[in-house]
C-alpha cells in the first residue's frame, strides 16, 4: 500500500514506484529518504551514487533511481512558512544537500510507521516540522477573528469563484493587508489555501464514487481539465489514478 497525505502547505508520500524517475525538476522543496538502505542519485558528472536521502531546492534538475525501494518523499510549498524556513535554514541558497545533516534531524521510522498506521496526522506533522527544526511562528491556538471569518466564507462558498474583493469585504481589510495577514497567520498564500480546499473536496467526491466532472463542479473548478491539471501539479498524480487505484493508494487530507 502506498500512502499520500496532503496538508495545505506540504504533502507526504510513503511507498514505492515501479520504475526509475527520469531527470526532472519541480517547483517545490523535496526531502526524499529511503526507508531502508539507500537509493541511487546522479551526481554532477552523471555518475550514479548511493544516497540515504536528499533535500532538493525548487526547480533544481535531478534524477533518482528508487525503483521498488520504499521511500518517504516530502514536498513543501516554498511560499509557506515551513518552506521559507527550510530555504533559509537548511538549503541556504544551495540547490541540494545530503540527508541527514547537522541541520536535518533523522526520521525515526518506527515512530513514523506507528503514526501512519494510526492516522495520527497531527503528531506526524509535528514530527516532520521537528525534522527541519522548524520554529512555529504563525499558528496560534485560536485564530484571529478576521481570519476565521475568511476560512468560514471559503468553506461555505468553495463551489463559487472566490475573488479578493469578496474576501476583502468579509475581513474589512485592504487587499495588501488581507494577503499579508492571511499568510502570517496561516503560513501560506490565500490562493494556495483555496486550491488545497478545492482538492480536498475533489478527493472526497472521488471516494464517494462520483465522476471527475461532478467532483470538479462541486469543488468550484471551471472544468474537469482545469481540475486535473491543478490536481496533478499540486499532488504529483492525476485524479484518475486515485479513482482507478484507490485500493493501492490511500490518500488523506488532514484538517
């Protein structure tokens, strides 16, 4: 069984791929770690070398061969608070570093497996943040009132075209102040939050047996093609794969 756990600012994949990944780059920060043993990665000279893990900056071209090797892959939105932390504290303007390092704590795979099996997503998130020695500066026990009003509005109107003007009226804020406050309190841009909310609804609709067209409509996408492009870009897999192979891929969207 492969697992895909999708938070609003990062996603986690645990499992194996049946084939080698070709040379590629992606717009997210990626930490990829072999659960047991090592995988192969090409160095600058094109030679394959064994690696336990790598932390890779956005848009850095790389190639790994983890064919049928169980891995943990964590893809982080670089615009999120966690992403900004990793870029400034671990990567520090370098494109790639080995895992583990003095700035990255080793994952305890025994605890990781227990959290995964028990679906303890809150503890798993804390474990991942601690791996990067992340200091949480944006989350509070009780959200600021205007932010909560925005979240409620998004939830209640997700099937509509939500504009900045609508949210400005809800929060009684200028656009610049709205965008700044939301990212400060929630840890990611408001547009990304809306997209993640739409993707959660798509996943819920697929698991209920609805068509991709119906799921797109319920989540507020313009059409199925737009939804499919967005889903694949932000999760790494097309929604059709989830629908056809739900018994092989367990997908979760923690709140």
